[in-house]
C-alpha cells in the first residue's frame, strides 16, 4: 500500500480533531480558579468512568436478558481484592492481566 499526500493529510486531520477536544478544555481553565464545589465534583469523574467501564465488561446484555460474563467476573474478584489491599495501580493491573491470562488458558 502506498502512502499518498491525501492519506497523510487525513491522518493529521484526524489527529487534530482527536487532540483538540482533549486539550482545549485544559487550556480554557488553566488560569481560572474553580470553586471548591466544582473541584470536588471533578474529583469523582475518574472513579465514575472507571466504574462504568468495569461494570460494562462484567455484564452481557443479550436481547432481553442480562447475564454476567463469568470469565471477567472471575478475573475481577482477585483483581479487586488486590486493589483494595495494595492500593497500587501497577500491581493491580499486573494481577488482572495475569489472572485473565490464566483463566483464558483454561477456557
């Protein structure tokens, strides 16, 4: 496959469109002092997003029925326990990846 100028321009345009909404809000509030209530509210956003992603991976919605994805649940339990005990993101990620690898090896 050859690379054309149009393709490079499209890739650069996509990068710009992806980059702008991520960086622009930070540039807007960089010099603004936000009220404490806004800062407290913003502190919950990472937890909410992470929780939504984790719960979404644990649940299967097939048609009208909602079931648990047991492979992910079995990997989630030891990962959650390690996260609660160690409070270390790197150890938690390693345990989650290793647990999922072991489970997938046997299923």
